[in-house]
C-alpha cells in the first residue's frame, strides 16, 4: 500500500507541474513542419512492459468535450504523460491541427495510443478543413447506395491520414426508416473496408431494434449500457452471451461515479471513458491506491487493449491517400442529393423550347443569366409573387412556364407563404420552384407545384438545379423515407437530354493552366489590332470548360464584349443555316445528294448548270466560279435602304431600276462561265465557291415553299433555344447588342452594324445560303454539340446519326471537304494540328470559326469582328491566332506522349 501511496504522491506532483511542460510541448508541436510518424511496435512488447510496472492505465480513454478548448487538451495531455492513459476521443477541430496533435500525443506518451473520432452525426466527419464531403441529409437523399459505400471508404482514408482508425457513432434517430438504416449499414461497410472500425454509444432504450442489430452484430465494441439493459452485463451472463454468440468484443462505457465504475470494470467493462466533468483523478486514485479486487481479470482486459492497439497501429502504418481517392470520386456525389420532389404535369426536363415562353421570379442575377443561356426568359423580381393571383395571371400568358427561385428565402413562415402562392399560381400557369435548405417544410408536404430541391443552404447548387431543369443533367434524388408518414420516398428521376452543361459536374478533363494561355494569346491579338474583341468557347464531353469574352465591340473601348452579343458569322452561314436545311430535306426525301440541280429547280433545265449534282456543289467541286461581284451592278440608297439596278445610260451615267435581285442573281449564275480547274473526264477539282450555296438556298426554298431563314428558325433555332441566331438581326435585337463589322466606304457608305457584311447577301435581302447569319458563341456551341451527339439535343432528335455522318464526312479521301463542311488541312492551317480526320468545321471572313471533333468530343467556337473597321485587316489570319488557340484546347486534354508515338512511330 505504501508503494501505491508513494506512487500517487509522485503522480499528483507530476500532474500539477506537468501543465507547464504541456504548454511548451504544444507550442513545439504546432510549429513542427512534419507530423511525427507512428511509433512502430512489436506484438506483446508493450504488454510485457506494463506487466513489469503495472503503473499505467491504458484502459482509460479521455473524451475531449471540445478540441478547440485549450484547457481541455492540456488535461488530456497531462493524463497521457502522467498516467499513460490508452486513448483519446476527439469530437471536432481543424483537420490539420488535429492531425498534428494526434501525432504529438505519441511523442508525449513515448509509445502509441488509440485515437477515436466522435461523430455527432452518421455520414459526417466532425472536422473542419476537410474536402467538400456531403452532409448527412444529402446522403439520405441519395438513391444510389453504392455511393454511400464509396463515401464510407473516402472517410476511412481521411481518418487514417489523421492518425485515427476508430469512430464513435451516436444513437441513431428512432424515426429513421428502413432506407436510412440500409444506408448506414452500407456506409459502415465502407468504413470497415477502409480499415476504420466503429462502435455506437447510448442507451439501448433510446434506439430502435434496427440500430440495436447494427450495434450488437457489427460494431467493434459493445456499449455497457446497451448490454446491461439487455441483462447481459454480469460476469456470468456476459461470458455466457459471448460464448453463445462467439462475440469477443470489448465492453466500453463512460465513467459513472468512482464506485460504480470500479464495479463495472470488475464485471467486464474493458474500456472506461473519462472526461473533465467525470472527476477522472478520483477514479485514477481509486485504481492505483486501492487497487482492483480481481487483478487477474484486469490484466486480461489490458492484454485485450494491447491487441486492439497493435491492430490499430498496423492500419495506421499503411499509407492512406485520402486526397487522391476523394478527387477520383467526388464528382459523382455532386448531383445525387438534387431532388425533383414532384412533377405532376411532367414539366421537366424542359423540352420544346420553341413552344414555351419562359419567365423567372428571382433575385439572383446568376440564376437569370443561366436560364437565358438555355432559353431567353423574361425576368421579374421574386416580390412579384406577392401580387394577387388574378394580377399574376394577367402578367403571364397561357403558354408561359414560370421558374421561381426561392433559394434566397431563409425565414420559415415567409417560405411557407411563397410556396402557397406558387401553388395558387400553378393552378392556372405551370410553375417550377427551386429551393435549397433543410427541408423541414417538405415533410408530409402537400405542395402541388413542381419543385427541385437540395439540402444545401448556400446557393452552391443552384446552377446545377437550373441545368437539371433543362435536362443538361439527369436527376435521381429522393426525399428521406422519414419525410413522409408512410415512409415512401418522393422523387422523380430522368436522364440527361444532352443539353450543354455550364458548370463542372464530372472531374475536369482539361488542364486549366494550359487553357489560361489562351488569355495571353488573345490579349496580344487585341493589342496588335488584329480585332477589337471576341467570344471564345470550348465544350468538352458536353461541358463548357472554357467560355470567355475579350475586349470590346470597337477599338474605342466603349462596350465590353458580353456573351449575348451577336456577330456576323459570314460563311459559317453555309454550315449553320444551309446545310441543316438540306439535311432536313434529305431526311424527308425531298432531295438526294446525287440529284441534279434541274431535278429541283426547273429554271436550270435549259442551262449547262442543270446537270450539277448537289454533292458536287456542297463539296465545292462543281466547277462554279468562286465569286461574282453582283453588287457592282447595284447602287445603294441609304434613305430607303434599297438596292437599285444600275442600267448604263451612257458613260458614267445610269438609270436606276427596281428589279428582283434573287431572280437576277440566279440567272447570272446560270449563265456564268465555269472555272478553269477541269479534269479530263469533265469533272472539276476543288475551288471554294459562294455561288453554289446561293443556289442551295433556292433549292431549299423551292423544296419547302418557305424562306430559308424561316425554315431553319422553325426547324432548328427556336426548338434548340438558339435565341441569339438570326438573319437580319435588327428585326430581333437592339443595334447595341450587335458587333459592328466594316466601315463600308465603297458600296453602302456607312458603318455596318446589324447589316450583313457580304455585299451579294445584302442584295438578297440579307438572307443567302452563303452568308447573312448572325449568332453568338453559346448558340453555335449548342448547334455543334447537337451534331457531335448524332443529331440529338435537348431530348429532341433533329437528324439521324447517319445523315449527320454523311454530311460531315468526305465522299472520298481525294476530296478536300465534306458536304459543306471544311475538314482538317494542315497546309492551310485551318484547324489544330491535333484535329482528327473525323473533325469538321468552317470559318468566316469576318473573323469567325466553328469546329467539332467527334473523336475527342470537343467543340471550339471563335467569334470576332476582325474586319472592323477595315476589311483589309488580315492580321488575325496572318498570325494564325485562331488555330493556335485551337492547339491549346487540344493540348489541355491530349496525352502528348502517346500522340507523339502515334505521329512519329520511329521517335
């Protein structure tokens, strides 16, 4: 007894003076650059050491109340150093700081000890500074439980990286449904596979049978209270239970009074949790001074502890690359909690954009901006929803779809009121509500409006919710089972409809640092006067990975280029207007590529152009001349904005007549001479020609009995939401929204802004098969992505995959071009040197380029007004800046080492 008393006096002294040393040690540890590695141990060496002294208490674990409470940590450190306690439970704290502290505890003890993370909520780690793991409520909304397993595995690797291989779980809510318990079992499986163990705490009386089953059959330890309430906590009954179940797990419990704790240790409790509020010193004194009646039994418990310690150390000695593992799977979690709670009228995903008028009620400019990228909407503030129902019906027409953004509403009663107003409006006009938050208002909800919801409360997923509404992203979340009184999970699922995604969902497949070099190229181009500004967009695998606007509309730097400015795309018109119109005629049987011009346009029956085939015209191998300056036969009168025919009266004297320019140009082409690039067999070699596409416009209009601009608008632009694409844009947009092209000094004597640059197209009323279209990068990206997807976009099929393939492929390897489309041709540098032979695109004289590559699923759009104000400004073309940008886009995702071997097998 005296030995124990001497020992306790010494330990009490050490306990009091040890605080100073702890302070010094903490300061040292916080300044350390490297975390000390785990102390290697060999089996039974620590137990042998304990048997010789029996002076430490490894079966006592200290439970921190708050890691951020410095005094609480000092208490733990003192107990580790003075009494050799065997473990610490950590409830919170910064990840990096906890990691350092855990490592320093082993330095304090001079040997390993067990660290446990206390999870206050299942599915969530309690530490700050972690990767962007989902919340518990998010996990409860998932319908793919394989992701729950992956989350458990990711958490396990994070914990092991912190030096923790055990987690303490709380009693689970009694209201959990079978869905939640199944998720918990899956999550715990992920933890275990990641070599992190767990145990539940709490009274058996406070949990359901399902948790009790999880606890008694799966967790690593048995909680004393739970088995005591089952009548199992006694030497004989516990031994009998363990023998019957072959359950050899340790029994743990929190200290509950000194005498009771001593008794429970005697009855089988192997691990005792102590804390600052449980008066640990009294219990320690009782054990060390008075001793335990059954020391042999306690010795066995200590041995079991060391077995646990050895197993834990073995796990922690195995490296855990938590960061890399999480980055590999994190993107899979982003959308899984987004839930379409109900959609009684099947409004989502939004389809048939041409038949809808969109309206938004929102206070968020980014929400409205993103909606506009899919379909131009009319925007009102959220307060508009406060108007009387009859007033709202007057505002919104019968074909309206109203998108209501409630993410800015935080006050519960205010949210309830707005949801009720949505339902009232929904009775007469379809409404889709967007809401983020805890979801309390959704429990047993009776709301009738379609609603997209997710548990976040920081608007972080609002863009994803918008993209989901338009079908760019699929959705399969569901409310937790306990949200409904009958435990059913409410949620509507649908797959992506193939629209563009503007915010990364999958892990980015591009090197952003390489793409950032585009900014430098463009800045240099603007500085050198190659163009006043431009729009550039890159789409990879359906996601917009680069979307920037540079410079100004003019060199006076008044109006910065914005995404919704429109540009004269010049010859890109051939592929974005004429070609799709011909593709549609081909699918409906209206034309055949090997058909002759005379079959479709009788006016050419009696001319030598009647035998021209459609495919020869589209591939620029028809023999037609490249260009004829029809405009030189006209004079422009600005006061009436008309073109009159100049009929020579005498030298430098003309009569000015009103004529049908379309008929006249058709006749002039019909009687024009062929070019000189003929072959011996009567065919012609390649020569790029505008004339053929002027004829193709006539073919389209003859075949469908409607103007080309009206035809493509109805078939393509409006259904796809290409609201910024049009001929004669001044009929649709304010002048300020259109980038000016040249200062026309020779023909129209004015600055061309919203008026087609091409003079021959101007004679044809601004609508021609070779030029005249205006658009922006966003719209053209939609169109090119539709072609990459084989004619499918937004849930609609515009063309068959076979027709797309025919038009974007060469007839033969000898051909220079496909059907209207340009193909890679390195000698002229029309596309990146990395572009595959499957790729296709087209450029425009005004400084534009569109290109798509099916092999790599990538789209490139470049729009500028390089000819402002002088069409003789060829600096952009001479510098080959557009192609250099294209190269950087490929370099951002290609495997260059592999590509180099394929390109140069001998290298």
